[in-house]
C-alpha cells in the first residue's frame, strides 16, 4: 500500500497531463457535414417582386471542429442572396460560400445548387404573358 502513495506528485501530474491531452484530442477533431440552409432574398429594389418558383433551401457542406458541428442548429445556417441592382426579367445568381451565414469557426466548402434562377417583375404588375389585357376573366 505504501508503494501506491510513493511519488504521488508525479503520478498526479501524469494523470492531469493525460486528461488534458485526451480533452485536446477529442475537441480538436475536425469533420464535415451537409446541411440544408434556407434561402433568404435581400435588397430587392423597390418596385420589384420575385414571382414564380424560388428555391426554399440549398445544401451546404460545412467543415469545422466536430464539437461545433454537433452543436450546430438549423437556424444558425442560411443562404443570404442579395438582389441589389437586379432588373425585371429572368435572373441567374451564383451562390458562393461567402453568401452562406454560419457561426464563427465553421467553413463553407460547397453550395449545391451553386446557381439560383429567379423571375423578377415590377410590383403590382398583373399582366399575364401571352394573354391580351381584354381577354382575361
């Protein structure tokens, strides 16, 4: 029994060092995950509106510490697309990793689809394409 307590300071220091090393290794592992991010349309010029189909979400591949990725909630990731300067008609916008809002410490590797197609028209325009004004009911 006496041999167990001999050099207890060294044994305690070894235990603390081993625990610290274990914590470091388990928290520094990196990983990747693919999540669905809702698409937010920002900065639509006044007098314009988006009509027709618009993407609800895009898939984003994220890279970071496993601990951060495990705590990542779906409300923390979103694709923010700026429509500043668009004109009426069909608009194709590229989605880059910079357009994805993520918490610090997480990197966006890929966005899929990488392009979004939208149709923009003047607000309040009820004109139907190919139908003369007088023939609508």
